[in-house]
């Protein structure tokens, strides 16, 4: 029984560390990339995957109870809302900068 607790602890910690590492990569990418759609992609990917990994780690560490169900509902909500909001931001960017490319004016 003791070994199962250690396995759960190690697995949950690995998920949490992977999520935090992804958040660090996301933050660096947002500051390093120049074009708004590149930054938006890095932020959306980091949010969706990083939050998923972090909350999965918390669910593993927490065990099977009502709090785990709440964390699962948060993951489902964020996986549904983050891509939709990123798509709307990208659509707005393309609509407001029509005729321009990220490297300058597009020839027609």
C-alpha cells in the first residue's frame, strides 16, 4: 500500500512539473515571438496543454473524491473555451489587418 502512495506522488509530481515547464516555455515564447498570431498560438497551446497537465497532476495527488471531479470539470471547461477564444482573436487579427502579411504588404 505504501508503494502505491509513492507511485501516485511521483506520477502527480511529474505531471505538475511538466505543466509548469510548459507554462515557462509559453511565457518565453510570448515575449520572444514578434507576430501576434505566433504569440497567440504559443499562449493558447500553453494554456490548454499546461493547465491540462497541471490539473491532471493535482487530480492524481488528490485521489478519487469530489474535488477531483471539480478539477476535471475545470479542465473540460478550459479545453472548450481556450481554443474558441484563440480562434476569435485570430479571426479579429486577420480581419483588422487585411492585405498585410507578417513580413509586410501582400502583393495582389
